[in-house]
C-alpha cells in the first residue's frame, strides 16, 4: 500500500515551481512590499549617496561605491526579513497556515517556495540598485567586483530568512511591522550601513562588531575594495553562526505554533 501511495505522490518539482510562482505573484501584487523592496534602497542612495558619491572614504574607494555595497546589503536583508516576517505573520492571522495544512502540499515545499521567492525579489532589488548607482552615482567597479558583490549579498542574506521566519511566528499580524522596524532599522544604522561606523557615537561603535549586519556589511564592503576589521572567512563564519541561531529559534517557534494549532 505504501508503495502505491508513493507512486501516486505528485512530483516535487512541478509543485515547487507552481507554489513559487504563486508566492511571487502574491508579493508582487502587494505594492507595499514589491514597490518598497525595489525602490527603498534606490531612494536612500539618492538621498544620501549621490551628493557625496565622489568623495573618498578610503584609498581608491569612493563613498558612492561604499554606499552601494551598504544599500545592497540593506535592501537584500530587508527583503528577506520583511517577506518572511510580515507575510508569515499575516498568513497566520488569516488562518492561511490552517488552509495549507488541509492541502496535500508538503510543508517543506511551501517554505522552500517562500525562500526562492525572497531570493528572486532580492536579485530584482540588486538589478534596480546597481544600474542606478552606476548612472546616478558614477560608481565604476571591475566586472568581477559587481559579480562578487551580488553573489555575497545574496548568499549572505540566507540567515536573515530564518530571522524573518522567527519574527513571523513570534509576533502577531498587527505587530510584525513594528517589531521588524524596531529590530532591523536600528541594527542597520548601528552596523554602519548608512554612515561609516567611525561617525557613530562611541557606545554604538562598541556594540556594532557583535551585530549580524556588521558581518554582512563587511562582506559587501570588502567586495568593492573597502578596508574591513575582519577577514572574509571570519565574516562568513560569524554570519553562519547567526544563521544557525536564527534557524533554531525559527524552528522552535514553528513547532510551537504547529503544536498549539494541530495537536
């Protein structure tokens, strides 16, 4: 009987493709998410980066290039946290998780489709930000530096998927936005994504080296040739550690929700 049921099980590939497309359309049709994700990093770059884009922050590195790396990190992590944190919390409030539980769709396909959708939106964010920095900010990098920056920020953003997932299951649909803004925006400023850390107050400079966005930011700054306080391997190591911690919290929150609703 089990062999017959296994033979009748729908293949994972088509299920994942269709669910991913549905997730993408769902987010794309919400202007508060799709437009904000694509425009917000560009808007920050226009307000802060363009006016002093030609100034050097270190030898052979302009502020325009430095701020491009910062906004790439900020924009991609923003997509990961908001797409998971808010959408998961909202779907919980609408009982969508109960509906999905009643369908034959495996939970891992549902979650994986959200991960893929977030990565696609993150790539679209970079596809808008990079040309804007090139044209408006006069940023000129070697082709390899553009590729390295894009690759690092996309891979380095994966731990923040788990963070967004954890927030989505630990906060309510009405409080998720406030919780994310309360956590993410101050952390972004304290990590030096908007202004070099040496311009921040002393007590924030002492906190900054322990924040996950600090290590994520350093991966971006190193890609464009800016000096950093740790090696790339150290940044990856600490970022992976944060990713494991976020995943453990997210898994605990998910299982708590499942146990409360379905056991």
